[in-house]
C-alpha cells in the first residue's frame, strides 16, 4: 500500500456537554477545506465511537508540515469555530512517524 503521508497526527476528543454528535460531525467536516490549504496535507479520516469519543487521523508529508499547520490553524476563524465544540480536557493530540503500511490482499 502506498503511503499517503509519512506523519500521522492523531487527535482523540469528546465534545462539550450539550453538543450533539451530528453537530460535531458537521463541524469536523468543515475542517476539510481548512486542512486542504496547508502545505504537506495528504488525507484525513474522522470517526466517532458509540460513546461519543471522536478520533481524527490526519496524514502529513512530514512532522514539520504538521507542526506548522497546527500553529496556523489556531489563527483560522473557521477552524476555531469547529474547535469550540471540543471539550479541551478530553483532547489528546499525538504525532507518529509511519514506518509500515499494508493493504489486505484480495482473497476469494
């Protein structure tokens, strides 16, 4: 499987009390166009668990691009609006260097 970025940014969070899953999903979807503006952005997957915990996986060409985007996104009004739904106490953000990627073989 071809790597779609060499750095993985993983953000896990819950929303603030009173924010519906649907509202949070719409807010997170709005970030797609914001992220697409940043150099080194490759792709993104966002998911939510049954208990309302979100995970946001963002692939970057390298860690420097990820860190530059992290700084710049905090100055973007559209992004800040979406981030306003996140419970800051629950948020965890980590960066990982991808060293392995395997796609399942097609089996009959």
